[in-house]
C-alpha cells in the first residue's frame, strides 16, 4: 500500500492539490486509489463551498498520473501531462462532498506510449458508482509539436 507522501513524491500535484490518500492495489494495467479529501473544507477544488461531481475528472487524472509514474519506475516527481479529451462521461450524483464514505478511484489503461495515454475511469463510494468515463492525456506536448506543424 502507498500513502499520501509516497504519492506526492511521484505526481506533480503538491500540497492540498494532491487529492489521493493512498493506493489499494496496482499492476501494469490499472490502479485503484482512495481518498477522503472530498470531505476537507480546504479542498482546493471547492467552489461556492461545494465540490461538484465534475471534479471526479481531476481525481481520475491524478490516479492516471500516479499509474504512469509507477509504470515508469521513477521515484522522482512526474512531469506534467495535459488532459486532451474527456469522453463517455456518466454522472450518478451532483456533489462529492455530501458523501461520507471514502472515494475509490479506479483507472484502467486502455492504450498509451511515451507521448500519450488513454484510460477508462470509475469513481465510487460505498459500493456505488458516482462517475465514469474515458480520459486521454498528452504526456509530452513537445514531442507532438513537430507532428502538428508538419501536417
């Protein structure tokens, strides 16, 4: 199991912006993280005192970043990635901060290479799915720049 400090050492999100509290399990294809940061009054994603369900995307993106860092086998902080697309989103509630149970964040890598990655995600609490979808991230925007300008 991995704790919050070990997670923060591997992803670019620091301080209160590191939303993940721990890792339940991971392998080459997926990772399952947990968090109770949705209940913190100081959660940096809160707007007007509430934490809307759209923030599930950030929880999933951080789990993706951690998975990528673990796959790379690097204990150094990961370089920043850029969310490129969000697809097939399904919301099953309106707010995250009204749920007393820990969040379970499950992401599964569908494809990827050194430049991009695509993951499917599911955010749940107390056995109920709260949000799901598919996210793509650009890991190395500089590597894509020559491709975009030569087309």
